[in-house]
C-alpha cells in the first residue's frame, strides 16, 4: 500500500506508447509532448483522486463518511486517512481492523460503498480526509471535507400563543428547490436527533393529534395540533431533509395558556348534605342559556342540570349570576365543573369549580378497655353495666350529683344548639348531630375519670379496714391459745388458770357481741345463758381448729 500521492507517474503503457510514436516520426515531437501530458493527467485522476465529498456534522455528535469504489475492488482493503496520507500516522482506520478509538468502518461489498463513522466530534475533527482503496501500484483516493457546526437551532424563533382545548397551526417555510424533499416536525432544539424523534412527517400526514399539509406553491408546510394542553408548551423544530448537506430547520416556541374563566374556586361538600354552587356571568349574557357541566376539559364535559335531577339551576339576572343547588351530595360528584352562559365557549366567560367531597366524621365515646383489679375486661355492654352498678353503690350521693350535673350540661348544650339553629333564619339548618360529638365526649370522659378515682379509693379503704380487723384479732387469738394449752397440760391443777379461763371466756363473749352489725338495732340488752354457751362453744371450736 502506497500512502504518498505523486503528481503524475507514467506507467508501462505510457512508455510503450511514447516509443511507438517516436519511431513513427521525429518531426512530430511537439505533438508527442502534448499527447504525453494529456495521458499523464488522465492517469493521475484514475490513480490519485476520483472525486470530492462534502460532509457536515454536529459538535458532540457523530458523522458518517461514505465512499464508493468500482467493480472488481470488493476484496481490496479500504481505509480512511487525514491530511495528505503521507505516513502511517495519518491512517485513522482500515477494514482489516474495523474498530479503533472513536472510528468505525464498514464495507458494503454489494453496494460497493464503505462507510467510516466518526463519533464524539470536536472542532479539531474538521478538515480534509481521504478515502483510500489499496491496490498494486498507486492507491485510489477520494477527497473528503468535513465541516462541523453547533448542535443548536436557530438564529430566529417564531413565537405562538394559544389556549388549552383549542387547535393551533405551525407554519414552516422552505426553499423551492426542496419541494420534493421530506418534511417533518419534532420537539426540542437539537437538529441532530430531530428526524429520529419526529412527531409527524410528510410521508405520514396524520398521526394522532398531529396533521401535516404541504403547500408546494407557497413553499410552506403546516402542522396542526388539536386539543392542546399545557404540556404541549415548549420548543419545536420544522425540518426539511437534504441528501448532500445538513437538513435545514426553522424554530418555533409554543406557549399554551390555561383555558379560563371569570374565576376559579375550590369547594368542599359533605356526602348526604345539600350544596350550592355560585356562577357569575357577563351582563350581556343575561338572556343566554346558563348551564353547569362536569369534566376535566370543556370539550368533554357533561351538562349536569339536564342529566341529573339532583341539580337545580336558579338564575338571578339582577346580580348577573346563577346558582346550582345539589340536593343530596354523593361521593361520585367530586371533580371539575364549568359553569357559564356562552355556548361558543369563548375564553374568559366561565367559572371553573373544583369540588371535593368528604364523609361526616363520627367520634366514638366507648372506652377501649375497662380495667378491674387483677385483669383487663373487654368493653362489652354487660361488663360496663356491672362496673357502673358497683360504682354507683359506692358513690352514693356523689354519683347522683354528678349525673345531675351531666344532665344539666347536656340540657344546656341541646338548648344552645336549638338557639343556634333558630338564630339563622333563611339558611339551611344543620343537623344538631354535627355538634353533639364535640360536646358530649369531654363530659363523658370527665365522668369516667371521676368514677375510676372514687372506685379506686373505695377499694383501697375496704382493704385497709379488713387488715385492721385481722390485726385486732391477732393478740386475742394468741392469748386464747396460751390458756387452752395450759388447760390441756393440767386442766384441774391450778385454780387460777380456771379463773383466768373464765375471764377470757367472758371477754370472748364480749368480742362475740362486737362482730354484730353496728347498724342493726339490739333486740335484747343481755345475752341468755344458752346464748353464752352457744357463742363460747363456737369460739372454742374455731380456735382449736
């Protein structure tokens, strides 16, 4: 492979031709020189360079350099070199090593075209290149000039404003020489990727909300976008494809405004309750038909007054407004509403209402658990009744006074509710149940807290009294055990022991009498002999056990 290109080197065919002409006539030497010069120039074009290719790429992107060759050179090696290809350092890549650094080469032997891709372009990549085909003698070369431009567009931008829900047309001009070329439109401002991300092309004139019409007489193509939303706002590029150079573009900036309205408002209602929506309108629309429709967009909303019996419209021409009463709000009523008086849906003649629906919240007054000493009982109705019954017995008059206070508080609360309702004539009266959950629970919680404290104190004093009784009986039982032990050892041995036993027996009789209920009346002032014996015998039996 010879990399260096000479001006002209005559081959063997030229030498034979010169000798033949020299032998024919020496007189025609001047003519022979002219002929040799013409032959050399022709041979140089064949063996040195067969054409010039212009390629333009975007900085930061990649560019393809495609070079063709004649039939018969399919098996030969191809390469791309830079500058004058005077050394091996100028050779960037060859088909024998198809991937090297940021260069890739591919040989399509069927089409007889080999293509070199240069990626990650920088300003230093601009300049002169050579496509080479290796052969015996001098290689075949094709000159290539690479030009780089910034991947952005454009010097001038056309600005368009429209409203959501409407349609908008983007007009894109082009030169007359590009009448038959492909036209397209894309979002963004990067020409290098515009065709790959095209929203619509002239080959496919309709695509969803997009439609492309090409007027070759005026030299413009128009892209219509229907049912605009605010998401359609942004930059667009109109592109015309060119085969030998970069595509040509024009830039458009589209801004989609919110479709609205006299005003916008947000309202919250409660399920099962009535709700009124207020809608103002221009004075010149006093004779127009008024309506309320539901839907995210005005072109897809449903007239609620005409389709739902729960919606009733009332017009007040003196205030230039109308109201719509919803008699019983439902969960499905939540959403976006539009009320107006302009059947042509011109911008600015409507009210946008965002309705939210919520459920009425009820507060529970039943405690989670009812605690008793030693265990926790679930809050069943039976357990609550038992707890309240025992607590009521312990509280006595305190319980009665608290219940009276509670009754008074509830009565005053209900009276206050009644006054509140009667003090707002002409307005919808709200259910008193809305206020009861906010007043009754605190009173009940206070009552439960008092009951728990009183029960705790009553139980505490009861335990203390039982402990005191046990403590008083302990020394008496001890003394009795000592006397009975002495009697068992020598029941008749000591008269003093017998006397002591009688005294103790007399004391036990008194103790027996003390265990009677103090609140009960005494039927007899003195015990009989039989009652004394009965009481003492029971006492001795208990102590012996």
